[in-house]
């Protein structure tokens, strides 16, 4: 088949900024853009007040294969909490041989893993 690419994006909240996470080339999350969960974002998206993590705002390139979608809230990687884009980048960079991402989609907890 023919290789195709797509770009999917969630408009950032007012005053918020999509910050593409600088993933090392060749990682499954290369091309992912996120916004950090803030009180304003919690209110805008109707999230629980206790929500923590980062919201997927943009998915492009290799990150499309990760099956993450705009609006997903990533809260743990390899069992470690994720609260900032820097946390995500550091945990993905440190992963040796496998990556487990815990996230919430439409109020439901989910886990995806990669080797």
C-alpha cells in the first residue's frame, strides 16, 4: 500500500499553547503535541477537578500509530506520573525496550503498551 500521513489537532484553550513534545526521532510518540492540564482546561473540557496529566492536542507522524487521540489525558508512563510535557519527554526518552501509557479517553481509563 501507499504510505499516508495525517495531522489531527485539538484547538488549545484560550491562553493555552500547544507545545509539541520533543521526542527522540523514531519513538512512537514523535509528532505528539500536548497541553498541560490547568484549572481553565478542566473547566473548559468538563474534567474532574482532580484531573492531572497532559491533554493530547495534536497527533502527527509516527505518533498516529500510538492510537492516542486529541482529548486523551495521559497521566502515567511506565507507572510514573506525568504532569508536564517535560515529564512525558523524559519518561519516553528513558524507556528501554518498552513503553506503557495510561490515559483517560471520554472518562474511561485505558492502557496501551509498546515494545
